[in-house]
C-alpha cells in the first residue's frame, strides 16, 4: 500500500508540473540548521558544565555558531550579553567571569590575543545557578565581531572562584585598551588560580 501511494503521489506531482502549476514545495534552498560541535582539540577547553545561553540558540557552549537564520550576524550585531549559568555554583561564594577572544585578529596571527569582551567580578553563586548574573562590571559586554576573512575565532568564557574579601580592579592601562590583554598576569596578580569551569564557542564574520 505504501508503494502504491508513493507511485500515485509521484504521478500527481508530474501531472501538476506538466500543467504549468507550481509543485507543492518551495523552490528554495533548505533552511535546516546544522549545529556542529567543536573538534576534539577545541572541545577539551569545555569543562565544568558552564552554560552560555543566547536567544533562540540556547546553550552555545562547545559548538560552532551556524550561519543559518542569520545567527552569526545577530550574535555580532543584535544580541546583548548571554545568560551564563553554572548549576554547581556555591551559593556562599563569589565568582569572576571572563570572556576573551584569544584569536584576535586571527587564529593564525593572534598578536592581540585575549581581547577582552566581558569582565564581571563579585558574582553571587546563587545568581550563577539561575543564569541571571549580577556583579561589578569591569568591562561591559562587547559582542563577538570577528574581522572579515579572519576565519573562526574562539570566544572563551572562564569562571573563577573569587578569593574571600579580594577586591579586583583593572589598571589604567588595562582600562584604556581591550586588546592584547595580559590575562594570565591578571589572574596571577589576583590569585584566581585555575577556572572552576570554562567553555567556548566558535564563530566567524557573518558574511564569510
């Protein structure tokens, strides 16, 4: 019966086309999105179940941002800061969140590496559990904007446990420039240690 139905359907479609009518499917490319996870090398950075949530896309941790539905353009031009959720956060602790691009201006020539896109301190663990983070913003969120023809960029989020009663600031030199940030020196100076969780997503210029 299924074979007979298929034959009849095909015959009907051929008759429709022969009569000059449009077939019952749009003559347009498929708009199906393919969400690709990172390669094994890049996926090793993703540790600790840190979630990075953008509109429509959901958690983009450890994945490439797809070009379909203008997601890359909207990430670079429209959407504000993501919700960042860490379900394992200790409610009694404070945290530091860092978002950097280690591939500025390109992964092949990262002379301005660790371009600072976001830096928030004094984040309450309870807020991290819900993804509604509040805290002391040292660097306002800057959208991911890879330059044209620079390939994929990694956008890395690192979450640190903030030392008790530790006040964290940026130097005047650091405030003056987002690029070529000495992130490792910053982490060492304020005794942040290793991230308790980290993740990254990859995207490139939206017209490439």
